[in-house]
C-alpha cells in the first residue's frame, strides 16, 4: 500500500471527516503533476491528463467562449455536489451569469448550467454512473459526456431525481445541437480526437 492509499484509507475510515478535510489531506500529499484529483462518494480518484482528453476539453471550451465570457467557463475547478463526499473538478463547467461563490470560496452546484466530462478509461464508470447521478440530483440542466473510445457524445437533459429523462447520442463528426437548452448553441465534434 502506498502512502497515498494509506492516507486515503485512513480518511475513508473516519466517519466524521468532511469533504474540506479530505481535500486538505490530499493537498498535503505529494501528488504527481498533471493529474486531476476528484472525490466521488468519498473515494479519491487521480487520473493523468492525456492529449486526447485535453484536446477535446479545449475544443469544447473554445466553442463555449463564442457565447460565454471567460469568468463563466471553468475547467478542473472544484464544485461540491449532492451525495456523500462529492467534490468534482469537472472537465468543463459553465456557471450561471449570477453565480456567486459560497462562504468557503467555492462555486455552488446550484449555479451550474452545463457540465462536460471527457472519458478516461480509469474513471469512465464514475462519469456514466455516480457523477451522472450527482449532476441529476443537483439539477444540472445539461450534462455532456464526450467518449473518445466510443467516438460519441452522450447528452443528458431534463434532470429528474437521480437521473436524466432525456439522453441524446451524437457521433463524433456530427453536431451536438444544444440550441433548445440553456447552453443555446451547437457544438461541433468533427475535430474531437479518438483513442
């Protein structure tokens, strides 16, 4: 067991630990540069940034920036979501125009209008499962998964309880029409790379 795994196990065994305390412990540990750290249902996940992953994120951000000012578009910024110890650093997040940070200096999930996650092999189950549930519970209006292995985007809209009522699949190369959603634009996927 590595020092990181040992410390995470200690944190998970402590029933009284908060999300903030868990993030503080992680920040004190030597984490490899270029890794994204998230906490999903109290479990710490670290995933390296790949070229394919970053290129899709950048493409989505560049397209969103044609409509949204820089201050509303976030990448890898912590937002705490409903559920047990959910601190996500989503690949792309769009905040509402009137969004304000909470007393801890974090963006509030209630102000999130759009989330995009780009699939990595090691964390795909989170994006399709627990994180999708948390986004639905938070009533995030539009959740997009870009999957370079399937060469497809999954667009989830109309959050209802623990899930989304509507899923639309768009193959890479086709356009993801989000004009009827709060996003209000069409994302081009023709240049999304694949793995």
